[in-house]
């Protein structure tokens, strides 16, 4: 524009001088523009009017000059050697005379350059005019590789250096291509979003933005494309490709074409550049401030502050610093492709958002522009992506990578604002489509994974009672299935809706703390058992219904005189079985590891009954979590004496091999032995308790009389008598031989009883009274065994008990199975970190004695085990050798 203002010498001879001039003048101009923007947007708008008038007048002057010079002019001449363009040569010195300027260049070593000797020198007019027909010379591409000479045509003889010095010949400083031209040209049309960036300052944005944007696109496209065509028909091919105008002394070509004077173009170009810079410096800080106010990028929050005049001063300072970094780079051609990538991504995302909102038929998407169609947005998106990779594939990947990093950072830190983005709409549509697809048929066995419904019990303050249940669900979620947590509140929903909302928030907080990914809800029901049944039947949607229920063990069922404590548990077990869903019952949940804990040892699976393979799959899923991954699996199966234990073990190992599950296998043989006296005694205790509970179904006064009668009757008994809490595996006949070990065993019972207290739920005074009654009843039943252990004569006491209560033979046999199985399990798995075993089916009869007996059998089966997971399958295979 003004070569005489160069500070660092002749830039036509040294390109670095041009870049240094850019740095100095660019910094000064940036400071001036920053000061103008700091004064306020009103001042910028007033200056924009003046700048616009000058730009329009400059454009008119260019068109007028092109047609005024239709025959060309003699203002610009180039010196051409053969077909190569030369620089730093005055018109008078463009000769091959010996001792002249060109002679000194090409013959400095004493021998002239072969090309110089072979070719002639000529002066060529730079501006030839529309009548010259130069348009057809410029119609075809003339892209060069870096280092090739700028010459007419693409003959290698004229464009290749041939390993010779360049002398003063003009050559390409970078490899040119159509995509490079797009990257350089594209920033000149990036002002179409200026209206959107300043939408907050517009009186009627939804009216002004469409009109202004479409008008800007049509105007700039017309001007740019027409200028390209007219310049191609007016300017010589060599001069068009001379990037810095070195062949004409750095003069501005368009200024020498304009009418009436070149100063019109010089002033207009300066004001045009200044106006574009002011518009960018006006819009960018406001966009940055809006992002900071929304809180989507936390470290930008300080830039959300405005000055007293409402100007984004801090955001403006940051914008100026970013611009200064680009100015210091010097060669803006290096930065232009990257800037084009960000603009293209911006336009591409705008097009994508519009297309998605239309295709998803979002109710709140109501574009006012009546000629809009989603195909236009899709075409725009395709063009943006295509141009990005056409311009520079590595810059495109860098820009996309930066966009992904910013998005992930925002997602990680959490944005305070939510605009209902298109991605959520896609997720909803995809979820709808997937749910409908899942309804087409049941999932294949190899796709089965536990979709968990956890029934969480609440405390009086509506917080979950057993947090470790959430930890267990989180550890089991290595299968990446669905998790739904449901709690129930007893009462009327209209009166307890607020409490239900508070309980739901408490559930969500615990789920977040325990890293359980899923959903939660709280139901209010007048009957807890019915409410749980309704939850089991209705929770879930289509193919995403839960298939596995986790429910806590009712630890206080023995302490309650009312059957509701186990009735709710058993009813839930029945309902889950009827729904053909798997059931998991962790016992001793407070001893299970937390999410952050790591344990090592064995996970023992007692495979009594094949129940769909769930026993095999659960430990495998648990081992995917860091808490259990250091544990080893051991599988035990029970065989009778008449079974072929060796063949069973071999078949089981082969089965695990096909399942690709690593585990130790052991076959445990159980002998049919006589029913021990302890089994008989334990059955007797169970039935005595049932009879006592029937008696306690009186009014409070009668209940107190019964309790007092029991106390009076057994007042002579030792007050320190303890209820047996561990299975005694030896027969009563062996007590004499093992008499020395009995004190240790009682001490162990005390320890286990104290340990169990941690896992039992707190009881109210009525429950404590029932607890005392239970202990007294146990003392009644345990007194014969105690007397025998003490070495006294117990035969009379036993005869009295048996005469009063005759045990049912079926109960005795079931109790015998539970005792013997527990003896084997404790013997093999006493040091296991987790014992997984089959949960027997609940009794079909719902009367008190059968349900109480079932609960007692489960207690006996799991006695002496710290962590137990009882599993009942849903009646289908969940694991296959083909998965």
C-alpha cells in the first residue's frame, strides 16, 4: 500500500523486512483500534458509517477504473527474461547489455547463466485491459511447488531451477494449490456472523439478522467474484501471481487501475481493513463475555465483568492479547488456514444445529425465515467439512481436536447453563428408536446383562439405611447395565409428597457419592408389600425393564413379634419370582467393601442348583471392578456318595473352559448321616418360637403376663445362658471328647453375636421388648443343651421338652439339610471374601409357621459366614459358551 513507509529496508529484496513491517505497524494499528472500541460501541457504529461510505466509493472507483482502462495503461511494466519474471529491475535497466544490471546479476562469476544467454529480455505491461484477451490466459490453473519460478506456462524448462542460483528471478515461496487459495480467501467473507455476534445490541434481532446476513452475503459475493473475474481479464498472468508485487517495486496493482486516482483505493483499503478490524474487536469481546457469564468455561469467569459503561473491558484486553500473538507471527498466510478452520467449524455447527432441530421436530424450533429448509443446512454443513479438509487436512484435525478438548473440558467441569442442545434431542430420538427395537424380541443370552432394580430401605430421616448396598450395585455395574433405585414410604401420597421428594434427593446424593450410574425414585404406598410389588411389576420401559432385583436381608426379623418384618421380604421374593426376574440378597452387607476399597482372597460359589448360570456370571462381573479384581474364583458343587465326583469335576472344568472363566473347581461329597441331636434341638427351638409367637398375639396386658410367666418359670436358670448363634457341627455324643473346646466355642459365639449387632436394624421400645422375649424363648429351648454341656443329667429335661413339643418330621429333615450344608460351607469357605449360593424358593403357603421356618432355615444355612450373596435366577440362561 505504501512501500515508502518501510522501516526495515526494501521488502522486495528481503521478505523478512515485510514481516517486520507487519509486526510494527500492526501493533500500532491494533492499539488504535482497541482504544476506539474501548470508547464504546456507539462510537464504532458512527465510525462504521464513515468507513462504509469510503469502502463503497472505493469499490465504485475500482469498477470505473477497470472499464476506464479497458485498453490497459502504461503505469506498470514488468521485466521478463524469456518467460520468467524478474524483480528489482527498473524499466530503463531491463536489457542484456554487458555491464548492465541484469548482466551483473547473471554473469557475476565470469560465466553467464545458460538461461540468461539463451533467452531474450522484454518489458511487459502489467495492466493489459479487458480487450487484450488475457482473461483466457488466466483461466487455467498455474499452481507451483515451492522454489519453482513464476513463468508463463508450465514448461519445466522455464519453471524448474535446475539446481542453479535464483538470481533476481521471482519464485514461489510456498507450494500453491486451490485449497490454499480457499484458506487465504475465506477470512475475507467471515463477517456474515457479525450481526449474530452483536445480537444483544440490536433493536429487533430476529428481523435484522436475516436481512443483514443475506444482504451481506449477496453483496460480498457479488463484489468478490466480479472483482476476481475482472482482474483476471485485466491483469497479466505473471503479475497476478507476484504475491508481494516485487516485479513492480511493491506497488498496489488495484490502486494503479482505479479511477480517478490511486489515493482513493489506498484510503478506501485502509478504512476497509480498519472497519473490519473494529467489527471483529467489537463482536469478539462480547461473545467472550457471554460465554464467561454462562459459566460454561470456569476459568473465563473473571471476564464476565463489565465496566461502569457496560463495556466488556476485560474481555477486550484478552482479545487484544490474542490478536497481538497473531500479529507477532508476521506471516499471516500461515495463520489464515487455521483461522479458516475455526470459522468453518462455527458455520458448520450452526448449520448442524439448524438441521437437527428441524429433523428432530423440536417444538420450540420455529424459524421465522419462511424459505428455510433443512436441506440447505445439510448442504452448508457438508460444504464446511469438505472445505476444511480440502484446505488443510492437518489443520482441520487440529481444529477439531481443540473443539473436542474444549467440549470435554466443559462437560467435565459442568456448565451452569443448559440450552436444550441438539445432542440431547438426538439422544431422545436414539433412545426412542432403541426402545422400539428392543421390543421386537427378548435379548439373546450373550447380550444379557443385569439391569438392576435395587429396593432400598429408608431411615426415619429418609436417608438410605444401608449405603453398602449402593456400593455393591456400583461394583456390579461393570456389566454396564441399567440401575434403578427405588424406596418406599408408608402413607398417603397427597400428604407425603414433599417427604418423597426429599427422600429422592437423598437417594440421588448417595448414588452420586457411591458412583452408581442410573435412576432413582421414591414411591408412597399405603401398604409396603403392595408398593414393592407394584415397583417390581412396573419399573422400567419396554426392553429396558430391570431383570435383576437386589433387596436387603431383614436382619431384625427375629426380634419382632409381628410377622411384617419377614412377610414383606417373602412377599417381595414371591413377586420377583412370579415376574421371572433374578433376585440377589446380600447378607452381612455392612461387611461388604466400599467402592474405594480393595480386597484380595477368594470368591466362593456354591453351585447347588443350576439356575441359569447367574452364579457364574455375578463373580465375573464383580471382578471387573477394582475392589474385587484381585480375588480368585472357586466353585464348589455338592455330590452324593453314589455320584461320580471325578467325572462331575471334569465336566465342570470343561464347562468353565468353554465359558472362558478361570476358577478352581472342587466337588464336595456329603454323606447321608443320622440326624444329630443338635438338628433335633434346633428344630425344636424353631417350633417352640412359632408357638410362643402365636401366644404373643394377645393384647398388651396378656402379653406382659405371658412374658412374666416365662420369666418366673425359668427364674432358677442361669441368667448368663446364651443362645447358640453358631452351628455346632459335632454330634451331642461327641461333646464328652470335645469338652475342652466348648469354652472357646462359647467365646466365639459371643464374638459373633457382638459382630451381628452392627448389621441389625435399630428397634423401638416395642421391638426391644420383643427381642427380650425372643431371648427368653431361646433360653427355654437352649436349656436342655446347656444342661447336657455342663455335664448334668439332661434326659429328663429333654423328655419334658419333647413331650410338650413334638417336632414335625419334614422340618427336622429340612433343618438337617441346612445344618449339614452349612457345616460343609463354613468348613471350606470360612476365609472367603464372599460366598455366593443359591437362594431356596420361598414356601407357597403364607401362614406364619411356614414363613418363619423358611427364614430360620436361611439363617442356619448362612450362619458363620461374614459376607453372603444369596442368588435366585429368573428362569432363563444368562451365560453361554458363545458369548
